[in-house]
């Protein structure tokens, strides 16, 4: 899902992120051209329990900092009045043709990152 926001004035602290769960680790990667990157988690983080992957893709030059808090992994955007876009996704193992393991999830993320690296959109 693509999300775009545009503030009417430069505001510090606008952020997005992924909830931190006990049974997951932070995954992150930058594209070859250092234009796009992602943060993600994968593991037993649903109520079923079963595996769920969550990710946020973002333009590197829009981010002020990556915060690792007690409860979340947060991307804090630089203050701007320009439109800023990012993508988020969820991959649940029980969806049709669902991703069943972390290795396949990382491969999926890397494929999406390569598209962003080349086309600047998904």
C-alpha cells in the first residue's frame, strides 16, 4: 500500500513504523543506488499464532532517523512541506499463496526493493 502525506508547514516528529514483537527481529536493507530502503519484521506475531511479515519501504533522503524504541521500530521523517510517500505491506502465511518462511519473505522484499530502485514506484 502506498501512503503519501503533505504537511502545510514543516513539522518535526512525523513518523511511521512497525510494532516490535518478542518473536521477531528487525530486517533492513538499502537499494543499490541508496535511494530506497526497507525495515521489516517476520515471525510469530499474529494471534493465531502463525508467521506474519510486516515492512515499510521508504526513500532514504526523506528520513531523519530510525528509532528502536521499547515498543516499535520507527522511521522519523525530515520536516518538509513537500509530498512524502512510503509503502507498507503485510505478508501472512495463511493468505492465498502465503509466504511461509523468513528467507522467502526477504527474497520478496528484495524483489520489491529492486523495482523501487529501478522505477521509483511499485
